[in-house]
């Protein structure tokens, strides 16, 4: 599998990363045995980057990854790179209550993550959303102290705008920005991608299939469980869903002409964007919860999109064509990347 570097100071990763959140939370029930088998299959296929958050099902996801790593062959376990988000505050009922980026909290969160993952260091560590009450310099500075002590290898950011990226990079070397990027979420192209390319910061792009919306597998009549995030997501509601699936139908025509799936086309499009935006290093995170979906995503690496293909895809799904916001209004307020 091809490898990419997460920025000038970051680790070399596979061309795709595995986002493990859906194995524990927010997308309905998941099968633990299949989840671990999927992580093992990803490692066996050469995927090195495993992404999680300490607040995904209140530590469940980290423990799941820890179990998968312990039961993986030693050679595969040693090649795995962990990317961890921290800072989101939860309550016993599963609610959300803000973000904590204080230096003392950063070190506390890291201590628990190391234990749950069963590792002696975290490869990329980042606050999930900026704490509005704590300057980013203080949060990044605390991660830098963890780097100095060997508990963290690289500093990352998540869902921040160009100005915050520059402030963070002036504090300590930043390896990677994790942010949503897909055919229907292209807001980072104007300012954020040029900024990270200029500063030599890599990008891990989550939501490349827009939580399954542009995977080619989501149908208009699908019923979502109450504990599925998408049941509250604006893009999956009523007329918004119909308009967005119309875009998927247009994308499917292009995929069919190339003899590939809609998901493969959407992932291949993201993979092609680095060279089109200042040479930014972009690693798509695929949220596969099963080995079948993982295999489909991995074959996107074999899809070649030429200039005519890219033009046709972007005519079918123009920038800004998506109906509905990425998150409900209450969550959009926490996205520094939107300001």
C-alpha cells in the first residue's frame, strides 16, 4: 500500500486510515467481534493509522482498539499508529457538556488513553474541538510537554480554522489537521488547505463518505435508530436527504461508467485532491465497521481519476450543492473551522 507523510514532521502512514468511532458509538449497534476482525484486516492490508477519541462511548473505543492491538500479530501491532482526540466532556447519560483544553486536563486525558489503549505512547494527539476558554497555545503547549516526555510523538489539531492553525504552529510543530472533507463538504478548500500546504501540515480527512450518505449504500427509506447520530443530522432529514441522494444518483452514473462503486469514486476523489491544492498530504479516514466495507474502501486505491473524470464528478456534485449543515446547530457553534 502506498504511504503518505502526515506533514513535514509527521509519521509515515498508509494512504488510507481507519476511523474506528462507528465501532463503538453514534451509528447504532456494532458487532464487537466483527469490529476487531475489521481492525485486524486493516492492519493486514497495510493500513497503519487507527483513529479514535477518548470520548467515543466514554473510553469503549480505545479499549476496543487496545484489545485488537493485543490480539494482532506482533509485526502488525508494531506498525500501527494511534491518532487520539481528547477534550470532549460527557455525562453518564451520554450527553455532551463542552470541551476542556486546560494543560492539567490534557495530561489527565492522556494518562487514561495510554492505559485504555495499552500503549506507551500516542502517535498523534489532538483536542477534538478548541476550548473557547483556553488559548490554543496553552493546549498545544501541554501536548508539546507530553512529546518531550515521550508519551506523545506528534501534535495534531482538529476542526480548526486557518488563524488557529497558524497560532498553534507558532507554538510547537504541528504534524496533522483532522477535519471533515468530502465531495459534499468542501469548505476547507478556500483557506485551510492552502494554509496547511504552506506550513507543511498533513490532513487526515474524516467523513469522506459523509457518514454513509454518499457511499452508494444509503437509501431514502432507511430507518435510523434513535442512537444513530444521523437521525439528528440535517443532511439526513426530509427534503435534504432527497436532494443529497439525488447528488449520489448523479455520482453513481459516473462510477458505473468506470466500473467502480460510488464509495470508491468518492474516496478516490479525496485522494486526488492533495496535488490539486498546493501539494497537501491528505489521508482519507474510512469509517468501515465491517471487513466487507473495508475491502470496498481499500480498492479505491486502485481507482485512477484523470482530469476528465474529476471534472465530471465535480459537475455531478458541485461545491456547495449539499442540502443541510454538517452538524445540528448546537454542534456547529463549536467548530472553529467554520469561522
